[in-house]
């Protein structure tokens, strides 16, 4: 009889995954504004860095994350799923790209994203995505999905350049199911 995979042991959310702008752990969903503590199913943190600076950061509760993923075009869902299946590593961490062999220190232009699956004050999974892998995923997205990201960015980050693209949703770590 095959054993069910056990969920990872939770760890404390490291300071580098706290909100840089608020200088504390994320407390509210960026999209709906609800307290992240209210979502037993968890939330995802996403932080983009360039040249050692935080360019954009957000936390999405599981319902908002799922809603945004549902809004993506079927074409984008399929191509991003294929990219993930072909490239994702089984073990992820915050120091090496989860799709290629690039370490954080070797990321071109010191550009990378950190993603984390969390619940309450616990980290269940974390991953780094280098800038080059982010660009590859952006190139796979349909125009419809790009417009979804444009709308999300405009509504939540008015100071972010219009050509800046975050890591596509659902890229990694694994979907939340804490």
C-alpha cells in the first residue's frame, strides 16, 4: 500500500519574506484586503527583486489566488503547466531557481522572485525563480492573461513601471493545500 505524501513541516516565515514596505510580516491580502490569518487554506507571498532592491511584493489569500488563476486564459494555463512539468525541480528553496540551476548570486542582473506558500505565521514551501525563467514564462502567456496582470498591477501598484511583469501565478511553489 502506497503512503500518502505528508505535508511539509512548517517553518517560521523568514524576514526576507516579510513586507519590505511595512517592515513586518504580511497581514492582509493585497487583492481583497482581508486578514491573512482568517484563511485556513493559506496564502502565497510573492516578492520581486532587482539589483538587491524589492521592486514589488504582494500576498494573496488562497481564494484570491485561485480566482486570479481561474481568470487566466486556458492557453496560458496550459503553456505554464507544461513549462512547470518540463522544468520544475522536486525540491525547492530560496537560494536556487526552481526551474534551472542558477543560484541566487548568479541571477542575471541580480533579478529574481521569491514565492512562498504560507498559513498563519508558518512557511510550508518556498521557491526562487530567476529573472530569465520569469521572462520565459511571460513569453508563454496569452494577451488575455497579460491584460489580467496589467489590471492587477494598475489596481494595486500604481508606481510600478507598466512594463514590469511579476512571476505568473501558480508558477511555484505548489498550490496551497495546507
